[in-house]
C-alpha cells in the first residue's frame, strides 16, 4: 500500500484486554481467576466467536460502580440546585449544609 494511502488508527486503551473462549475459561477457571486477581485486568470470554461476558477483578468493578453512582449523585445535586435556584456551593461544608437543609 502506498504511504499516501495508508491510514493509521489510534486507540486510547490503557491495556490490551485478554480474550479467552468459553471452553478454556471453564476448563481453567481457577487459574483464570488467579490471573485476573494478579494482573487486575479484565478478561473477555467469547462464546461461538462472539463476546459474551467480561470478568473484572472485584476491586476494579467496585471502583467503576462507585464512579458511576458518584456521577449520578452529582447530576441529581446539580438538578436540585437549579430547581431551588441555588448557587453552586463553594466548599464541601456549604454542600453538606444544603443537603442537610433539603
């Protein structure tokens, strides 16, 4: 392919996700779990050549869920402030005061 026709694609991926078929996962489940715990990286399990599930280390999954819940809380708090015509608090103490008096 000529250099002027070449296209490069860059991905913002912090690591390469390991992919394993369901038979290998089933036959080596204990080893797979130990590897996931040690590397702290998720593994995609494929079934019939299609991604089926992702297995995450528990601590990583907890962090993802916490961030999701935190973002939802921030969104609801901002909606509440707009609804009550309140300014965004400048400190954590002010935010807790607003929450306490809600």
